[in-house]
C-alpha cells in the first residue's frame, strides 16, 4: 500500500474519530477520580437480553433472579455507527472499545475497517497493558461476535479464522467457549496454550496456565447434564485462575443463548439461557462481595425478539434485534451511575475504563507509525 493511501486512511480515521468523539459522552468532564477505583472487573453480557426477556422469565418460571438484587441500575442505549439497531459485532465493539463501528465489524474504525493504520483498544487489552491477566468466556463459539469484540480486530464477524488466529497469538490468559472451525490443538500448543475440552480438563487447570477452551454446545443450559461445564462453573473457575495477580484481573462473561433462542422465538430456551446467565451472575456477585475490590457490570449488546406484554402474556413480535434500551446493572462502584439514568453503550466502556484507572479511554492504537 502506497504511503499516500496510508496517510489518507490515517487522516480519514482521525476526522471520523473527532466527529464521533463530539457525540460520544453525555458527561465529557468525567475523570477517573469521579469513579470508585476497582482492582478487578467482571463484565457480563447477556446477548439479546432486554427488560422483557427478564420479565418473561420471572413471570413464567416464578424464579427470583440474582440480577434483581443489584441496587445500581440504569439503561444502556444501543446502536451501531450505521444503524439504530445494532448487531452483536458492533454492539460488542461499543461495549469493548467505547467506539461505535458498522454492523458486522469487530474492533475496527469505520474509516479503517482493515485496521491498516489503527484500531481501537478494547478493555482486555487495556487490562493487559496495566499488568492484569484477562479472560474471555462465552457459551458461543470463541470466535463469536461478542468474544471477538474483546479479543480481535477484523472487518467481518464471519472472519472466523482471522479472529481465532488473533486470539491464539494474543495475550489473554484464558479464552473459553464452543468450538471454532480453524482451531487446532497443535496451533494452541505452539502459542503456549493448554487446550481444554470438557469440565474435567477445565477443573484440572492450575494458576499460571494459559488455556483455550473448545467445548460442545451444551454450555448454555442451567444444568446441561453432560461433562461440559455450565456458564456458572466456567465463571467460578476463571475467577479462581485469574484472581491471584496483585494487579487484579479483567474477565468478560457472555451468555449468548438468550439471543440465539429469541431469534427462533423459543421462549422456553430463552428462559433456560437467562437462568443460566443469572447463575453465572450469582457466582460473580458472591466473589465480588467477598473480595471488596471488584466491579461487576451486567448489560446486553441489544434486545432480541421485540418481546412485549399482550393481555397478560409476554410474546415475541419478531425474530430479530430491536433498538430498545437494555438493562445496565452495577455492583462495586457506587458512583458508576447517577440515579437510574440511560447512557450510550459506548459510555459503558469508558466508565469501566475510568473505574480501572484510565481516564483517556477510548484509545486509538496505531498499527503503523
């Protein structure tokens, strides 16, 4: 690529960043000193989880949800750079980097989709730059849109081999989910990973190891009845592996099947997936309360299904995403929200970064100088 083209892309990216920055934050005077500082962060994303996903689950199961016990509550306003309705790639990117991108893209700027010149730093990369170990766990493929947003930079969420290659070559301490097509245990070993593939191999992990989990698709069930771990068990083990570093840790946890079942208008599956996600929240919250230095943030990338209440029953109105606000629940940082306000999804990322001690987030990372 010619130097002229590179300079042009860099200039275009800078202009777009300046334009976006003018509209990013409703409170641009916020600094890290405005937030209680937290040593550890557990960032939990219920993919597709809207307020009525939660209401439907409680009404039809009678369950008491741990997420309802969070006292710091607000809403996240979801959108992508090119649509009022985001997909998981752009939604995950907003939550991971503090920048909006176009639907289908992961961790890249609109003006530099192939990250020739630069890309936005994500929160796991921020944590690693601070000396913290970081992990990503999901009930989706490790190369899915949400885990990809916290571990890769690519123009297309379907670039599975690119996402997996970046994850293998990256600096995460653990990356667990269901199988990715291009993953091989030989490649994992080459990069220093321990390949795990069931609950037994996960439980056998010891501190100091780096592990790449490739499980089967039963992870999302509350009680999957198999030799695969549940999301709660994955969360518990991940915390145990990460929490001995004196600098703290960062962990992203995704419950992906609230979304996947809602695309199929499968209310029974959605409720099972939401209860599984809530069990993982219980694990995280129990640790945070005992630890006293941990921020737990729960939100969604978007709502799926357009669930509404009709004549006393919660029903799906579509099999797609909607642009409605989604829950934002916080524990461990009393001044994360000022009352039950709504903030943009990109602001969620910035506030997490501020609680981690970084007030200059979002951050542009130059690929070439």
